């Protein structure tokens, strides 16, 4: 009876982990779709690439792209950068990327105020 009980417990744990994995995967996919529909469509693809280059490499951004970024909004900018920075191959430098993201935002705010 004890062996049967332990097998059921093991089966329950496996099923729970599989269900949790499926839910997490579908939430991440849903989050990506939401970010795409609400945020990325507000900026041009070239500006999106420039923003990513500034945060994740050592790129530069033009004044018009800064204006697009400000129109996109801080919430969208933060969510998109966090979404990308949370990927396994980038997570080790997430703090650095988030700081660069904030620096970019502040730079673009100063550009938009002076225009």
C-alpha cells in the first residue's frame, strides 16, 4: 500500500509540474502578444532596432526615434526591455540592461523637452 501511495504522489507531482510548465509557457506567449499589440506597433521597426541596440549593445538613437519612444510610453518601454532582458542568455546582465534602458529613457525625455 505504501508503494502504491508513493507512486500516486509521484504521479501527482509530475502532473502538477507539467501543468505549471504549460501555464507558464502560455502566459509568456500571451504576454509577448500583448506587448506586440499594445507597444511595438507604436514605433517603427527601425526605431525598435535602434532602441534594442542602445540597450543591449552600444548603439545610438536618433532624435526622431527618441520622440517615438516617448510616444510609446515608459510602461511599454520598461515592459519590453524587461521581457527581452529576462531571456536566459541575457539574464546575467539584466541589471546593466535595465540601467541602460533608464538612461535611454531619460536621454529621450530631455530630447523631447528641448524640441
